[in-house]
C-alpha cells in the first residue's frame, strides 16, 4: 500500500503522485473499494483513480536515489534485446515496456538506437513503431531517474546515451 504524497509508476501513465486514498463517490465505482487518487506528472491538471487492491494493475514505487545510481552504473553493460524476427519486434518492445523494469527499458533504448543507426546507414528513417517505443522508453526512464537522483532529465539523457553508445 502506498501513502499520500508517494511517487509511484502507474502503467503507461508514468510517474504519478498519490494525492489521496479514498472511497470515491463516482457513479459506477464500487464504493466499498479503496482507490488511489493519482496526479500524473506529465499531465499535472488531471486525476486518475486506481483501485488500491488490484494485483493485475502495473503499479510500483518510484526507485530511490541509490537504486537509480546502480541502474545508471549498470546501463553500460546492458545488452540490446534479442529479437528473433521483425514480426516479433513490436511484441518484444511491448513486453519490455509493460514490465516496468528500468533495465528492460534501457535494453529497448539500446536496441532502438542501434537499429536507428543501422537504418540511417542504409539511407532509411526509423519506423513509426520504433520511434514510438524509443520515446516511450526514454521518457519513462529519464523521468524516473531524474526524480530519484535530483538531476535534470537532460543530464540523465546525456549519461544514458553515453552509456548506450
């Protein structure tokens, strides 16, 4: 269970702050269940309601500074994703992103940066799918590491890109 004021990562919504834990008075919502009232960092004016007791929801606490430093340090040795064929590419990216595992997100970034460079060398652009997953992985990773370390997202991006290069 999270506390009011905690920062959490809530699925594809990214980093959110817990504003309240309540039984919401909303039509169609089970008033016997507790819900987290969340404010997403990327859309500060909005509110999300998430059941506090649903184990099927991808929700976890934001990592702490020490964990962030360990992840940054370990990012140098991360291998790209192994993708057997192009038809499995989207599934591989999707599974890595759904895991909420920052090391998997680094693998996605590394894989896509390598693929982007290979395509550029052939005179081709990055595909829309690759671009979407690269942005998703970078935004999630950089935001969380920046929050945990107190460094800006630009500095985190610079460090990770130098480690993945």
